[in-house]
């Protein structure tokens, strides 16, 4: 480093505030300079759902510490509709300078496999940053049905026609419903809504019989007696909801779904920016208050590397492609 300082002095630079800057100055190919100046303006955080749902909630929890850590606002841009397709297309076509990010979740992969001609590819039209969290969905039913277990719901659905709701075509709730139909031998009609909150309201009112939704959306209503909490979709009972059995132990063997959330950037975003964002998001998720809030809501912090998240997305596409084929479902017009 002494040699570097001497060379800078020969160029007329007499004060060296940061040794890292000195190295970057001497090496034009060094990418650290770009990292130091990022972000240079507010960061747009595209959310594929309206305010109030689980994905919006997770994104807001992350955005607050990111704003403090990185010195620029992380502004949520809620783009609901088409089960997340609208947001996915915006992410795919955004400028890859790190100032546009997207929060994706289960529907990002399921939507692509549900469409014969998907408008985006989950494995090509993004640059993975990190999987942030994972959580079970909760199977809830209208209180007027007087159900206590998932098994009782199966019995009822075999006797009379029912409707189930979801946050939209291709969302985790939709795919849970189709897997539930497949494993339980049911033919229950799916009704998609624009967001989890809208679907939940319809279950509360009895317009649809049941739904699979994130804990943040339905737990409060269930505890208040406005919804019947029947089961969680995880392979074992959730720590935050130990009194709620799994779907598997409630009469539908082999049923297992984990709802996941993660951050991505547009395709071709530089690795130096991805690594910086990965580090910052993982730091945000390490905040004790955030981890505690997520745990209380049934979510687990995952915080993976960009490469691990890329592999996870690829595997998720393959898993749901098999379910779609077995169930014989499509949502193309």
C-alpha cells in the first residue's frame, strides 16, 4: 500500500482518506468504486401484491432497515394483478443498475409453469439476490361450516360442491388448493382474487368455503373466531402455531408446501451490486426485532447466497411443473 500512496503523491494527490479508494484509483478495472457510490438515488422495490398481504409485509420489514443501512429510501411499488405476472414483467424489463429490485414468492415460479406461453422465465428474467424467508400457509375455512380438521373438509367436499379462494391464479394459495385436490381426490372449483386480503374477506363472509393463506393474513382473524384455522401446510407444526396440526397429520398424507419469499434484481445486474445487496439484505434480516416479528408470524429467516437462491428457483420450477402436469391444470386464456 506504501507504493500505491507514493504513486498517488506523484499524481498530485496528497491526502488519502481511504486505502480502498487508493487501490480502486490505481486499477481502473476495479469494481469497488461502483460499489461505494451505490445507491445514488431511491431504490424502487416492486411488490407483486397489494398492501396488506404477506409478501407486502415481508418487503416492508426488509425495506426499513435497508433504508437506514444504505442511506437511500427503498420505496415499495405495489403492482398487483395476474398472480404476480405484472410485477415479474416489470422486473424483467427494468434497467439493471441496482436501483430496481423485486420481491418474489411462490407464485413467481408457479405462474410460469401454469402458462403454456409464459411472458417471463423464472430462471432467466432476473438476477437472484437472496431467499429471505420461508413459512407455511394456513388452511382456513368459513366458520359456518363448523369444521375442525382438514380431514373433515375433505369429507364435506366429497358430499357437496364447494369453492376455494386464493390471492390469484398461480399464487401459493392456488397451487396449495390444486395439490390438495390432487392428493385428497377432490374437484373443488378455484376462485382467484386480487390479493390475499380480498380472498380472506370472501372466506369470512362465506362466499367461498376455504383458502390457503399466509399466517400474517389469517391468524388474527382465526384467533378472533372469524375464521376456522384447520391446518398448516408445512411438514411439521410451526413453532409460532403449535396448536394447529399439519395438513398431512389431519387426513391428507403426503401434503407439504412451504411458502417462500426472496429478492431479485433485473437480468444482467452486475455481480458487485448483487453481492452488496445480498450482504445488506442479510444484515437487515439479522436484526433481532425483525427476526422476532417474523418468527411470531410463523416465518423463518433463510438468507441464502445468490447462487443458492438461483438453484432454489430452478428446483421450485421443476417441482410445480410436476404438480401442474399431474393435476392437468392451465390458466391460459
